C-alpha cells in the first residue's frame, strides 16, 4: 500500500487557484538543530518504539504524475516556508515528513524539515511509531503552519521522522493523509479536518483528477468539485461506515463471469496506492485468466497481447466500472507489460480490495466528509 497528508486557512474568491510545482534542495544539519532534538530524544528514546493511539470556492492544487506510479504535489511547512513534495493519501490520516535529525539513509535524499529555522514551530512532546504496508516510520510530533497553495492552517500537528524505511528511491518527501481522524497515528487533528474547522473551505469535500501518462495535469481540489474535470453524472456510493474511505463492492468480473468478490466484499479507495491490491489467491486467479506469467513479485504479458485482453469490471453500488486492459497493463523498461494488480500484504477477516491509482486514473473521485460518501464519474 502506501500513504501521504494536507492543510489550510484561506480568504475565499470566486476563482480556482492553481499552483506551479517546484522542488527545493536538501539543507545540511546544524549543531543547534542536533542539540535541540537530541535532548528530547534522550528523554523519550524508550517511547519511540511504542505506537501512539490514535461551492464556488474551490482551491485546485496541481499534482505531478511520475510514470503512472505516484502523484505528488508541493506544500510548505514553517515560517519562513520550507517546501516538501508529498503524496496526498486517502489511505492515511497524518502529515509526516523527515526531520533534519533523521538517521536513516533514505532521509538524506529527501527534503528534511529544519525546525530550528521556523519561528512558528512548537514541539509537542509526543512520539509516534507506525508501520503502513511496506513502510515504517518513527519520530516525534510537532506543530507549525502548513500551506497548500493559498490554503493556510496554523498550529497543525504533524510527524517528524527520525527513522524511516521503505522510502528509498521514491520521488516524494512525505505523506499528507486525507483519511478520517480516527486513523491518525500521531493522535492529532488531520489537515482536512482543520480546513473545515477553521472555515478555510466552504464545503467538507475534496476530489482527485489523475492524468494518464503525462506528468502534468493532475489535480487535487478542496472545498468543492470542478465539473470540467469529469463527464456525465457523479455516482454516489455510501461508506460502509464513517471513519474510512471504504465502500461495499458487489463483485469483480471479466466478460460477465465473476472472478473475485463473490457475494460482495469491501473496497478501500486509496490515492496513495499505485496498484489494485487484493487477496493473493484471488489476484493469482485473475492473473491465470489473463495468461500473465510471474516474474518476481509481478505478472507480465507480451505488450502485443494487451489489445486482446478483456476489461476487468468492478461493480460498486449496482454500477459497473470497467477497467480496460490498456489501463491495467503497463509497459516497463523490459519491453513487456506488467499487470498492475498486487497481493495485499495485510491480511483482513473480510475480503478487501484496494482501488489505487490504476483505477482512479479511469474515474474522477470525490470524497464527501459531510455525507460520508464517495462520488465516481
């Protein structure tokens, strides 16, 4: 799976705000920064390994597509602002970025937060530790001003990692979670909730348009929906229960035959996951139907066969959402096409699928916190 996070406090206007993407260089550590956080870590080192319990006014923020694998956008933290490239993730709830004192090798290749340089930073005295999919992070919680374009939020709690794994080689610095507060690992109020609470957005809604192939054009929008990004009507799907972007799915089928989700299952709509993930046995069954051959952890077909492969249909709330082969089969550097389905490493009592970016590139998605529902078009 994966993950990511957000922010706000804005004066409304009738226009949609677009913000260009840039990347800042990593700064070196300073002695004063080392001393400041090291003192805190010495006092709390034993606790680092425990897990914390947990309308017309639309702000449109650009995202960058990296090879159809991850979509990132820029935010800033602190005063003066320090810029980070983050994944906006409906699968998690917290904003987390590397600290300048992070000792993990992956941190040196990403932007690290220099808290001593921010006049608005406040330490909270809490620690956090979590494992999410193949990624792990441990660190401390701070509070500072965060900005997504013109949306500004003050006193936002966020995680500062001092140790992290699973981020090597990834074109992102951190994660901005857009899930419900009950899933917060750091125990704070998520950014989207603070956007609502501080009146920065007129409606408790956000939405994603993910582009195909091209790096530019993708957006995340807050406070409403820009109808120019989709065709037809939005189909609203109620959540199984408030607290997670999870819906009931009736079945997964190919050419009219059910191949998974017999009798219904759960589907988590997750912008932080690149693939579609499901139970290993059922993913392998679909791969056999497609004639895909395993190669390491992935399954491949000859790209010359892609146009002959069937659509995979996801039936949600009585409506079929076809995923054509051209969407789920992706050409890689070897010249073959891998099928963008993966076995979910997390085991659950109920059959659960994760509908990641391979699905969301086909369907515009709206997340309505006011009515606990998801819209697809």
